[in-house]
C-alpha cells in the first residue's frame, strides 16, 4: 500500500477531499497548500453568494469583465461556448442572474489537480462535492475505482467507474432535490434522477453533466455524439441507460443488496 496524504477542505459551499498517493515531502506539502489556497481564491472571485466577489460586482454592474481577474473573462467565454454547444442546456445565467458555478467548480478542481501533478504528485484524486479529477493510479498497477450511487436507493451502488486519468461528474436530484434549472424554461429539470459523465477534463465534464441532466430524455442521443465523453443515467422510474463506451470505463454491480 503506497503512502497516502489526505486533506479535507470546506470551501465554495461544499467539501473538497484530496487523496494523494505519495510520501510526504516539502514539495508535495507546498503543492497541496497551493492547491487549497487556489480553491479559496476561486471562491473569493467567483462566488455568487459573496457580496464582495468579482462575479457579484459584475452582475450588479460595478465592474466590467475586463477590469479584474483575467480568469473571469476566460470562464465567461468558456461558459458562452458551452451554452452554444449545448443549445442553451448549460448557461451561466440559469436563474436570470450571472452564476458560472456550473463550470467553475470543475475547473477549480482540475486546476488544483494540475498543481499537484506538476509538483510530482502523479497519483492523486481531487474530489469537489462528488465531482472528481483522477490522475495516475490508486496504487501501483491498480486503477482508481469510484462508486456510483443509485439515486433511488442511496445505500446501493449501480456501477463503479474504474481507470486512470479520468474525470467523473454526476448531476441529479438525490442530494439537493430539483435544484438544476432548465434555462430554456426557467423551471427545474426533472427528466432524469441522475446522470454521470466520464471524460478526461473535469472543467468540461462537470459542466456537460449539468447540460445532460437538463436535456432529460434527449440526453442519450446527445451523449452518444459527444467525443471523449461516456454517460450513465438513471431515469425517474428507476431504469438505467448508458453509452456503449461506458462499459470500457466501468464495472456494473447488482442493484439488489449491493451496499455502500
């Protein structure tokens, strides 16, 4: 079993968990501290709930996108690209107010993972409220393994995503109810119970999982057409579907009696 460094950080309204499979060293310790500081920086700049954040000030017209942190312009541009590519199933104004959180969290996690990787922590997991960036292996010769919970039976697993250098994001109603707004209607999206996307980069995977959930019944054909993305969805009646390539990155588990 490799040595492990674990750290839990409460920030951005959720819990971030770092699992670094490496021996402690000053370089790794400094990189972990930098990654944590990065998450707090993102929260200060992008939180729509902080009255002093740049996003809040931008929404209120106190500043323009080009006046402050350069990352803001990049994030908003990427949000507009996502909005275009998903037919407005994803947007940074889901309730009529500027809120790029649907992209920011995955982007922040992926950047935190990059900080660790560039410092030599080749094998690690960064989990931001259930959205996960994986790098390398869980242990030598053993891929990472991430369980996917049945949204209708929270004590059961449907499948386990397994692999190296993957991003995994789930959108659904199990944790927070019908909180994802369909920007095309202004009402909560209710077509699915949950959908999990797997790809390489959490910046895209996290945002696209929100779009896929909003698409509901249309998500299956849409997911089939996304390059480098695989999906598994649970419908409101409990049935399950997945894209053909999902079987290459997951192990399916019996739904009856499979506990967490």
